[in-house]
C-alpha cells in the first residue's frame, strides 16, 4: 500500500513538473488525468477535463476520425501513432485552433489499457518558420528580380537607341508620333526596371549624412497638398536626433509611398502620424521582437487609423507586384521599393497592423558614428530595477504568441510571478474565477469582445485596486484615441526596452514616492 501511494505521489509530481501538456486517456478516449500544463494549453481547468472525451481538444475533422482510429488499433494492434511523434491541430476552449506536436504511449494498468499523450505547442515555432520563410522568399525574389531588371535594361537600351536613331532621320509627322509613343512606353519600362532594382537592393544610392526631421518636413510640403482635407497629418519629432546616412530622394520617395498608402486605407478620412525618434537596441528582447541587430538607430514611424491589413496582406506586403489595389491602378511596387531602399541603406523595416484599427510602419536607419547617443541602462541599475516585481503577480494579456512569450519572460526577469491570457475575454474570466494579481499588462488591440481599453475599464470597475498598464504596436494614440474609454490608461508603445518597462512599472507602483 505504501508503495502504491509513493508511486501515485511521484506520478503527480512528474505531471505537475512537466512543461509540456500531458493527457492520460482510456481506450474509449475518456480523459483520466490532465496536468496543469494541459489546462494552460487548452484553456481549461485540468479538473474540468477529467471524464471528458479527448475529442473536445481536437478540431471537428480530426475528432470525427479519432474514435475509428482507436477502435482499429485496439482490434488489430497496428501502431499508427504509438511511439511516433507527429504534428496535429489542437482546439482551445474558445474555439481557436493551433498547431501541436503529439507523441503517444500505451500502457496496461490494473488490466486497463491507457494512452498517454504528450503535447507541445508549436505556435511560436510555426510563426518563426513563417517569418524565416518570408525573409528567404523576399531575398529569392529580390535576386530573381535584379537579374530580370538587368536584362530588361539591356533590351530597353537597344530599343530606345534605335528609336532615337529613327527620329534623327527626318520621319514624317505620322512616323514621328509613332516613334514618340514608342519612346514614352520604353522609358516607362526603364522606370519600372529601376524600381525593381531598388527592391533588389542593386540600385545606385547617393547617401549623405542627413537629419530625418528636415527631410520629413520637406516631404510634407508636398504631401499636405496631395493628401486631401479629410486626412489630418500630425508630426512628432524628438529633440537631439542622431543623424543618419540616407539617399534624400529615396527617403522622401519612401515616405510619400507610405503616406499615400495610408491615405488610400482611410477611405472616409482619418489621422496620419509621422514621428522620428532615437532608438537604442541593446536589449535582447527588443532585438528578438524586431529582428534588428543591436545598435543605435533613428526610427521613422508612419501610422494611420485606416482599415488595417489582413494577415495575408501583411505576410506578402513587401513582395513586388503584390497589391490590394489592383482595381484602382496599384502596381504592387511601392512597398517593395521602400523595403529594398531601407535594407540597402543598412536599416530594417517593421510592419504592425490590425484589421479595422490601422497600420504602422517603422523604418530603422543606423545612426551615424559620432552622433550623440541615447544612454543605455547600466547592469547595476537594471539589476536594481529587476526587483520591482518581487512578491507581486501579473496577468499578461496578449494575442500574439511570440510577443506574449517575450512579455512573460520580461516580467519574470523583473521578479513577477506571471500568468497569461490570449484575449481580454479569457483574462476577465480568469479574474472572475478568483485569480489574484497585482498588475494587468495588456495589449490594446485583441480579438474577442474586449479590447485593451474595455478590459481595463471592466477590471477597474471590479477591482479598482489593481494596477493596469496597456501596450500598443502603434506609434502613438492615433489609433487608441478612436477607442471608447472613460479614462486614460498608461500606454507603453511597442517595441519597448525592458528599462522603459521597468520605469513605467516603478511609477505605477509608486517606487520612490
């Protein structure tokens, strides 16, 4: 009897300690045990799962065939899944599907056949692979495009040269008109190939040391006349900006491309924000979040509160000839040119968008050596600030799995005990079930019934003692200002350094007050 109790206690300890989800089910597919990680993964209380069919954890298509697979295995003993890991789709309690790696083991316990499933969430891995695939695809398209553009330029050189020779041989008026039309078409083709070369990062840039604020202001003199009265243009320029090496003509062309795209996304008018600030990437987290190498940069942000972009449009945004405006004359080369110019300038470009809430582009240019730099946090100072969360608990609310993982790790490094939720609805349900925390750290734009402001307002009504800090991928309150809210909440803008997060939390909890 003692041995049985010891075995049971050991099994419980193993289940509780496992980072991956573990489900124990019988031959009929009824769940006998589920560890805490399984509850977190599928968004159930582990006790709720016991006695339920494993089919509730699968999309309908997989669940429909599961019982047949099990019956076949029990009758024939064929090992189609036992001991063989495979990728499947899981189903969370809120109906969202997500990728899993599943491995299954089989055992006989007291004459009963039991199956043990170990499940690992592949959401972040798939997102990382998708990002790598996009980058590799753009590079491949860039190489191919550069070669094609080079060959076309050679052909067009011959075409244009021969047309000019014909024009010099005293053609008739009718012939001269035909030559003129052909020359114009050939020059349009030459312009097209030059834009393709910008994307391929093979164009000839003429970089000079420049002040981005001055270049933006010069561009706005033109933009204000072309954007229309329905678009309000706001600017935010930080003081003491570092200087950068850029081609002024290409920078202004990129800014105009982004601004005109923003205008088209705001069919009924709206607000366009152009901001410039120094950014220091000396934080492992922000380097992961933006995929930018550590260093000193100047960031040019262009944000609008228009229609936003679908996930598919975001995935393909920088591909040449991809456009969502094919019916209105879009060529699909604007963003490709911006991407190529920024990368050829040694910089990086980020895109953040939510359908119905707008879009924000961030163009990062390396600061010129010798520019006054933003001081970094000392290791000693960061260590002192890392104790801000000691003895406190935080609920991190973020729908993007990769960003949520980074936010959770940041909070742990600051000393917090962390809990996480994928939406405002789930976060509120966790609080209503009795979860006790000291801080809500929530994204602003999320799927579901509650956005960040609405979650903050509801939490403030039910638990006025809780501290609330919101975060947004937009460059300013251009988007958030359109959301209904009774009172302003603190907003930390992504991407942010851990030192900036620490300072906000220090103020929120009244350190040093």
